[in-house]
């Protein structure tokens, strides 16, 4: 003869009643809540990484444009020379150079397909005005706008510095 505990039966516990665990619905709800919380956090981290990379490109581009502006400021006012590539310091009127390609960012490996190239150009416009005292036309300065646009062929960003040379 077996004796059953009447208190246990009265509490409504069967032979499996004392096991604890999660039902399938509870697990599914937990997964959905977790996915809703993780998706925006992952998106924010991804966007933050892209923003940091973009700001790095802008910083490098600005530094390259500043260097070109310094070269042109210290070049002779009448500098004409070769206009073949970005090493030129041509300050004749017009847009320079013929080949504006410049390496903006290298990924540091031997695969150059990852590198970011841009177009570095500068436009020179002589400034002419009439001297109110002598009444003659004088050209004392050149307005120079230096622009680096990238990536090459499909510009999405650009940096421009405008200066006077004289």
C-alpha cells in the first residue's frame, strides 16, 4: 500500500509540478525583445564607425588641400611651368592640372583596389581693379580656389580652400 501526501495533492502539484523552466512562448518573446533591443544598438555602432571613417577622409583631404595652398602661396606669382599633374605650381589663369589624380587614403596593403583616389584641382583668377589714384588697371593678386573631390570619378565629398596669391 502506498501512502500519498495529501498536502501535496491539495496544493495542486502533480508529479511534474515542482520542475521549473520556460515555455516555448516565453523563449520566443525573450528572443523578440532581445532582437528589438540589439538591432538599433548594432545599427548605431555601424553608423558610428562609418562616420568616423568619413571624418578621417575629410581630415586627410583638408590637410592635402592645405599643403597645396602652401605650395601655391610660396610659388612665384608668375609660376607657369608644367601642368601635367598635382605637383605643378602653375599660377596662370585657368583650372589646373591636366591630371588631377591624387591618392587620398591607402589601406596599407598591397591591394590597391581598396585605395581612395580623388581629384585635386585649383582655379586661378587674376584680380583686376582700377586704382582710384592713378586711374590705371592694376593686377596685384590672384584668387586661387583649391578643391579636392573624392572618390575619383564619382565625387560624393569635397573640400575647398580659397586664398589670394600675390
